[in-house]
C-alpha cells in the first residue's frame, strides 16, 4: 500500500546525510515531517530545506538510544503532524574493530544508536499503527547487515540485527495492514565515517573513496527507499554491488565467506 498523497512522517537522524535526503524526497510530496536528531542546528537546516521544497517540518531533540526520548515522539507527532503514516528509523553511527579488540564502550555506543534506536522507534509506534490499521516502518540497515567485513564487527552486528528485526516485524504487522521496509545500501556520501570510532586510517581512506563515487548518492538512495515503501517491499537494496552480494549470500553463502569476503578484507 503506497503512502498517502501528503504523508506525515517521523524521521530520526534527520539533521544530515540520508535523513536529510529522505526528508527532501518526502517534501516533494508536500509531506508534514517531524525531524528528530541531537544536532539542533542541522535539524533546523533540514527543516528550512524541506519548507523550500514544498513540505512542512518540525524539529525535536531526540537521543534514539534513550527509550523515553523516542516514546515522546508519538505525542510530538500527534501534536505537530496530527498523526503519523511513516516512521523512518534512520539515526546511525559507525564503530569498527575486531571482536576482542573493539572496546565495550564502542560496542555499547553503536548498539545503543543503530540497534536499540530502531527497536525503540518500532516499539513506540507499532501499537499506534496496529490500532489505526495502517502505517509503514522504514528501517535503515546497510549491506553490512548481510555482508560481514572483518574489522567492522560492531557495525555489522547492529545492521544484521536491524534486518532480522524488520523481517520479524513484517510477519507480525502484515495482518494489521502495517508495512515494513528495510533499506540496505552500500557506500554513498555521509558524515558517518568522519564521526566513526575504532576505524583505522586505511579503512577510513578506502570508505571515503568508495563514498565519493559519482552518482548513486543520498538523493538516489532516498528515492529508491521511498519507492520501496510505496510498493510495499520488505527489502530495498539500491546499489548494484549490494544486490550482487545479497544474491551471493543467498545462493552461495559458504563460497562467499570462504573466497570472496576474505579477498575483500585483504583489500581493506
């Protein structure tokens, strides 16, 4: 079931990157948006761009790792938007390092934002969507949710968790008329590497180079994500390389882990 003509949406991590691109994609539909982030200045800039693009935006400070902050978004959405049709659990960070070497503090930080943040958003809004018998979750994972990369253990674990959560929710919520889409992009330009923890200089350099590829940037990813929501698809894998790895994981998982991913890791 496609989104309403003028959808009402809550977007976490809306101050920059993909969150901003999703807000602008929805602004083209004259959407009413609640932009949630810890970066107040960035949220205000996103709101200004949304207004210029034909939408309406309200901002709220929110730490997605705190369940109370996310629970409060339900009331904020009612107050500012008059309800909600779409919840975008987008806020994300990156922490790298191998198991046994990455600090537990970094594990806790990335789990709090990338996994618990999505859990908090789904927990807060699922009862409302079930009650109104409509609505859609767009959960932002990554190709790292199905491609394991040595040295990025904390990040990969959280993104795999978001994929599993979304697949489970699809089964639970479909009988109530509620949709779920999980977005799994590969590399595109955001600030996530600049703010990453536990990522060494070589991996950071490679990631930044891949993020700088021409085309297929945040606006493209956002457009493909919303198209998947409109189509009611569970999986949105917008990049060609991501789709190749996704199919290989399903068709030849042992070969992928024994031959392909070790070579990729050596390059990293």
